[in-house]
C-alpha cells in the first residue's frame, strides 16, 4: 500500500464513502501479507519509497508469480531481478505491461516511482562483458524514478574512451561503475569527479580473478576517496543505494 492509496482510504472513511469495517479489512494485509511460504512486505514503499523487489533466483516460477501479484496489486509497479525468460513469460501473462531486459535479466512493470532527484545517475561499464550488471543497475535506477545515462565499454584498457563521457561525468549526481578483471575503473573515475562513486565488482575475468574477488579487493583498496563498494555483480544494490543518495 503506497502513500496515495493510504491517503485515499482515510479520506473515504472520513467522507463516509467507506465503512470503517471495510477499511479495516483492507488494512489487514498491512504491513505484510502472509502467503504461507512468504511474507510479502506491503509496507516497504511507505518506509523506503519503493516496493519490495523480487529476487527470482532460487524461487519457483509459481512462488515468483504469487509474490509479484501481491506487490503489483498493492503498488502498481514491479521489479524482479535475476529472472530467466521463462519467468518473464509467466509474469507477462499475469501482468501484461511487464517488460524484460534480457541482458540484465530484470523484469519491470508499471510507472517509475515519482521522486525529486538531484540530477542524473550515470552508469558505466568497463567492458561489454560487464554490461549485464550495468543493465541491472540502469533498469533499477530508472524504475526508482531517476534519470539515468549510461556509457559502456570505457575501461582502463583504452582509457581514452572515458574522455567521450566527460559531459556525463561532469553533470552526474551519482556514478555507478561496473568493472571486472582488476576493477580499476572506479578509482580512475573517482579521481575525476566530486560526487559519490559506487563501485560494482563483476565476475568477469580469467582464473585469478576468482569470480570477481580480485576486482572486489581492488575496489576496497581504492586510493581514490569517495568510492563505496557493493557485492560482486550486485547492480541492483548499487542502483538502490545511488537512488537513495540522489533523492532531494
């Protein structure tokens, strides 16, 4: 239940359009709805400004559908991460306006959140192999009500490519940097700007990259001030944090 829905419910009771008992019935699923196998946090949008997001990985398609239906019915929007095409196709039957970003493996539906922001969020990827994480971040940030610009394949192996993003770097309020291998891009970017930089290590790289651990350690050891690091491949988490920072 979002703020607008709650406000209307209270107004309907006050104006006599809704009986107190009916209002009570509507509030029974507040602040969460028990599905037996899951407790859906219908209160989260009031607390955090955005509804609960469904992590599809590790859940059956039926469980994802049941959770998604509650979230979408209560809030009018849905974000589901780590979703395969089979999950998307099932969701599409239940929520016709659902959209699938195949590279980012993320499903979105409904209008983005309406929030006031400081400026655009910039999403960077070091290489094209990091784009799946960057796309998860981009879609998440857009659904959370941000204007998002993106520049991909601007890593340190061809650092001159970063110069083409100079205007985006200058105007961004928050920057998300997705990089695998040695994970150097966030340090370079943070040395050029005066805004928060959120570093996302990706699992891209050969054997000694250890599934993203090498990039993670590099980012944690960054000598550039103002770099914050999230978990490996966690584009969603980076975008969520960037969105909170970007709110006025």
